[in-house]
C-alpha cells in the first residue's frame, strides 16, 4: 500500500478550509465565572426596561390586591419608585398579607418583602405559578 504524503502546510490548510468549523465565542463559555454570568445577567436585565403602565386609583389597587390575596394568585406590581438606573421598580410574587399600610409580598425566591401601599402604581394579576 502506497500512501501519498502531502506537505504539512497543505494538510493543515485543507483541514481548516474543509473540516474545521470555528464556534466563535461559544468555545469560551466554559471559562466564565459565576461573577461574570451574574454581571452579564444584570446588564441584560437593565437593557429590558419595562414601560410604566397606566397608574391605577387607590381603590382599584386595593381591590386587585385583595382579590389576589384571596385567590393566592401571583401578581406583578409596578411601583412609583425609581431604581439606580432611573427605571421603574417592579415586583413579582404572591400577596402574603397586610400590616398597617404595608403589603407583604412573597417573592419567587421564598423571601418576603414589604411594600408601602401608597407606592404601588399598578397591580397586574399574572398566570405564572409561584
């Protein structure tokens, strides 16, 4: 059996032109640290700015909060509060209770957060399971 030997440069050139497919940045994905991925997630979240919904009256807000509390249905709250990036703050969760003028919202992480009733701009029931 006779093998034809080709120049190593020709062999390499043929390999890279016909067989090798560069995956670009995908090949570096395994080198990201958790700090990098969380920073990227925050950066992408900041790019998705939620537009303010029409402000509801206090009566409508109270009515929707009471209905969500009775049915334990998750809600999306828009607050009349801006964050550090000057975007409207939002909160998703289940209404766990009321204390004076504070609403207790259980977040998807399981933590509870209190929100002043006066700071709630809009209440939207969601279909996401908690």
